[in-house]
C-alpha cells in the first residue's frame, strides 16, 4: 500500500517543475515517516532534472536536503520516536553489508541508493526526494537534527554541509591549519564557516571582491581576487595546508599546487568539464596531492550536524514558497542567490 502526498515534480527535461502527487510506501519495520518542514535546492537537483548528467525517468521528484518531524515509526525502530526532528540527505539506502557500509561509508557502497533518481532495492520503484510533504526512509539513513539548530537554515547542511565537512576532517584541518576556499557560493560559504569553527585560518579565493564582506563576516581572514591579479594564487607559494575547490570552472592547477605547503592537498569538490593539467613535479616536490571528495556516510553526516549545533553553524538561506521553485532554479544557474534556497514545505 502507498499514500499519495503533494509534491513538485519534473515532467520533462525542458519543462518547468509542476505541482503533483508522489506515492509514499507504508512503513516497513525499520522505517520512519517524516513530515517535511523544509527542503533545500541543490544545483545537483537542476543538473539532474535537466538531464545534464544523463537520462532520467520522469516524472522526477528531486531534493536531497530534507528536515522535518517524525510522525510514524515502524515496529522495529529504536533510533527515533514520534515528534523528533529528523533529516535526510543524499542517500536513503545501501547494501549495508560491504566493507564500505560496515566502515560507515555508505557513500562509497557500489549499491548505494540516492534519495532521488535511485531504485529502491526491495521493490524496484524509483526513489523520490524532498520536494514533497512527506518522505519514508529507513531509520538507518535518517539524521537526528538538534532542536538548537534553526531548521530552515540547517537544511542545506544535509548536502553542502557534509560535502565540505568531510574533506576538512579527512585532510586533518584543525586549530592553526591554513585553509583556502575557492569560490564563495552555496558550498564555499559553508566551507568557510566550518573551517573557521575547526580553528583554521581561512582565505577565500574568488574572481572578485563582491562577496568579501560576507566572507569575512563568516570567518575568512584573507581574500584573494584573481581578476585583479591572475598570478595571485601562485604568489602565495607554500602557504596552505588544504585548498577546497568548490567551483566547476577551470583553474590553473599548477598555481594552486604551488600555493600548498608540503603534504598539502588540493581537494576538488566542483566538477569542471575540462581536464585538469599539471605535471608530476607539481606533486612530487612537497609530496602534495590533487584529490577529490563527494559527500560522506551517515555516521559522518550525524557528526557534522552535531558539530554544527555545537558551533552554531548553518547556511545562509533564502526561504521560498514552492510556487517559485522554477524561478529559483533559474536564479541558481545565474548565481543569483546568497547562498542557498530552501523551500517551505507547508506551501506544497
């Protein structure tokens, strides 16, 4: 049995999202039903529904930044009780048996199931995301959201937060580390806040100084404007322990590697369409790394949320009604948002 709930869905790659309904399953023993309060808009949602990353099955309900209240629990649920606030991020299932799942890295499971555009491993139905009034998910893939966090502003943390927290932790950012964040958008502004909360000295690398006031307010102590000086990054030779590249535009990798300290890491979070170019000497000298990172597992996502609650870190958001989703999509593509859109689910 299923229950039809209100949603906004994509019906074709070249069509606007429209109001509809999506079916939510009856609870399995380990499931929780979450009445959604807020759903974030991630650029990944737009890439997906516009088929910029490949063909999908329509209609498609996107959204993998979800926060709401638990309204029903399955017979075997022990992690949540009715009334608690819960979140859902980019994954709703995995095989739960492979080495990566057992290590708490469900994001690396070859059979992980995305919150949308995935296939339920039990009944083979397409998964549907958070642009709706409810979601049903295994308790193993739901995140406790502390009441101390502003729920709307915390919603983007389920993607943007873990995407930036995980590499900062993985590459050892701590008190006294020197971190550079390339780009001050939806990912970059959260990265600045998180790195600052970890005790790092944070520099933002951007084309212009248009967002410098914001960046310094969020914790950056320095700003590099590459439009003013194309060699500005190269001139910071041997300065940074970690550089997080959050943009998808091409960068001069050799300049960024030159700006790393020995053992430093240039971590790619954005997805440039062009190939990266550097030579072996750029990494051999100083034992430097060019690496990448995506999201994190459920355990690390919970760790991130708890860290954000402890340090009062949330995203900067614009709260919108569901009937403005299409306008918001166009504004995201045009970089016209400071810094993430979040949908008020009451308006579905």
